[in-house]
C-alpha cells in the first residue's frame, strides 16, 4: 500500500507508528496519525504538534523517566538508529481479513484502528500519489473519528484545512 505514498506522507504514517508504540498503544489510532502528519508533513493551517499534544494521550514515558534522570531522546537516538528508514516499513492489508490493515516496521506490527484505516483508504481512493493533503482529507472525511473536534480544540481553522486538503464543499441553496 505504501507504493503510492509520497515520501512525506509515508514518513508521517511511520512517525505515527513510532508515536503509537512510544505511547504504549497496541493500535494506530487516527489522533496519532494526525500528530504524525503534523510532525512530518506540516501543512498550512494544520496546528503545530505541540498544540495537538495536550489533547492526545501520548503516554507518560518521558515524564516518568525524566523524573529519575533519564533523557528519553538520548535513549531513542542510541536504540532506534535506522528505524526511520522507509524501506523497513510496510503498510498492508491482511489476506485473510481484508478489513485489517497493519503497519509493520522494525519495532513491531500495529493494526490500524477502524477510523485510521478509513482515513488511509479515503486517501488512496483517488488515483495518483497519496500526499499529506490526501491523508488530511481522509482524517476529516470521517465525521465519527473526532478529528474535526480535536483540530478545533487545538485552534485550527477547519475551513482553511478543508481548502488545503482540497475537499469539495457543497453548499445548499436557501429558497425564500
């Protein structure tokens, strides 16, 4: 599935996988996918990752280890050398269960939650390369995943993001 992804979009999904693993999550959720997109492929009007973090559960690893004097960033630099190589990561659909999509990398395998899978599938729906804008479209297209509320709470201009993602907007006409 990664074959159609542009390098920044692929890196955003890979970063989301690493963030999800760091948070101790067993699946890749759409909120972490949004954070990965904000970190690796910043788009106009997309909030800064630090504006998104307070609204997400990214685990307490950093705080807990810092309390005993361990620098998490230094540990990651030493132990994760090369894990951000795109050639080591795969995004694939299960042959047995076609609704199961997993992100596989050097640190393990993460199934995508339903709403994250939908975001990726919407991004891949149109022919052509999957870009960060298309991933954003996928995240915003599913009203049930809560990404619009999360973006609104973090101060994003949703109308501007809809324009950036290229989402068509149909306005109803009022008759008097």
